[in-house]
């Protein structure tokens, strides 16, 4: 596979493309892994200037760690609270919006055998308390003028027109509900617009993708939660859910759902976090969207990730694919900052996607899904 050449890295075409190549080379990064002609670099930057773009899953700036006291020393030592840096990245790269995620089961997580694992159970009230700690931090970035909060697709389109990045609030895991469904409406009233049903902890709603089955799918309260999220127009995210939990959520939901960050399991490296083609088609069949995930699992370069995006496109159609970067929460990411998005756009165009298809993957498909979720009964 060809590598990024010095000519491309410093050529005039990059300068015309809103500094895309300079963004790529500003810090040590995984290799690009492909040559991208100047024409496509220019088209990629122009695409982001013309169309709203949305990262459908992130932990940008690691808000979730600010004020946390996780058991894991490694997690405690991670840099946190740099949301302003990420927002500056978004503004310079013309990335319109990102879903900033609370980590619902953070107090339970530790690092074992190189991966995240649940190491204990929640204490009474701990899930809701930690949820509010993280929510307060994210809302504080809005109050302090770091970033604005988007509450609707129209807000995202207005932000794109104003060239001002916005945050969409989400929560990775519904552990904070603690059997109290009214907390869904409370979260919505606070500005949250999406909830992932499960994360690594097998909670009261359903089974996880990475754990042994406990409920054999979505539970009764899980079904109630799906209906309540439909009622108020909250996006349902089935990332991390077992196949059966996902299937049950799809059967229960009156609106399309999102699977915010994963890849197909057809690559050279297996992962319990990847999904089968049948799993992907199940989500897409009801109008859903799947966020391609630039983790360093089977990917060593941005070109490898582009291949994963295109594999999803070939399987479910371009209109059902998005990008969920897992920014600042990912494993050995091959997309490491928002400045990568213009280069990703260029790479997708150079690999054969039309402008319309690439614009959909980079934001339009999510906005369509969000509009559908708001219109559900």
C-alpha cells in the first residue's frame, strides 16, 4: 500500500484544501497509508465547508474523567478537561457537531488484559451521582462559552451556517436510570438527545456485546425505556448491545436507531466489538445508521479505516453509514483529531464515493436519523 508522500504532505494542493495536510502532520500520527491527489484534498475540504458534519460518538476532551476517582491508576493518569482544544480542532477543520458522551458505568471500569472490564458493582445511588457529575461538567462547557449545545437538527444546520461548532449530549449506557424511567425525560430536559442502552456493564435494560448473556435480550424495563425514548424523541443507540438486545430494541422502537461505533467482523482481526453483516443489515433495514469506528483493531492507518467505512457502505448502503470516532476514548485510534476529517472526506471521495454519499456519511445520514427520531409517536 502506498504511503503519504512528502509531495502530498507539503504540496500547494494541501494549502488550498484548508490546511488539511498540515493538520495531519501537526503531531505524530498513524500513517495515512494512501496517496490522495490534490484534487481530492481540495474537494474534501470543500465538502466540509458546504455540508454539516457530525461525529456520532466521542469523548472529546475527556470530560468524563474530570473530578472522577476511578479505581484504575492508568485511567486516573489520563489527561482530561481539554474540551476547548477539541472545539478549536472542530472549528479549524470545519467539523460542525460532535456527540459528547457521558460514560454511565465509569466507576465500575478497570483495565485488564489490555481492555476495559467491569471490576465491581455499583454502590446504591452511585450510577446517578456519577452521571450528574459528568453532566454538570459538559453543561459547564456550555455555560463557560467553550461550545454551544445543539438540541435539534436545525441547530446543527444553523451552526454549520455560522461556522460555530456545537455539542450534542449523549450518554453511553443507561445505568443512571436505576429503574426510574422518568430520568429519561429529565435527561432530555437537561439537553441530552441520545442514550446508548448498554455499555460494558450488563445493566437492567439488556445484555452487552462483550459479556455473557444475563437477560437473553432486552428486558421489560428495557422495552419500556425504548418506548419512552420514542415518545420524547430521544435517539436510541444500540452500540455495545448484544445481537438479541439490538434485535429486541429494533422490534420495539417506532423510530430508526443508531449503532454509533463499530465495524464489520469480516476484517483480518476479530473483536467482540465488531458486528456481522446480518447485524448491520438488521439496523439498516429499519432506516438506522451505523457509525464506523476508527479503532486500532485491524487498522493501522487511515486508509485501513476508509476500507472499513467502505465495507459498511457495500453491505448496507452509503445512506446508512456515519463516523463514530470515539475521540479521546478509543483504542489505538487511526483517526486522532478533528483535523483528520477533511483528509477522511478526501479519502472517501478518492475511493469512489460521490459528494452526496460522502456528505451523508460525514453528517447528513445522522441528521436524517435525528429528524426521524423526533417525529416518532
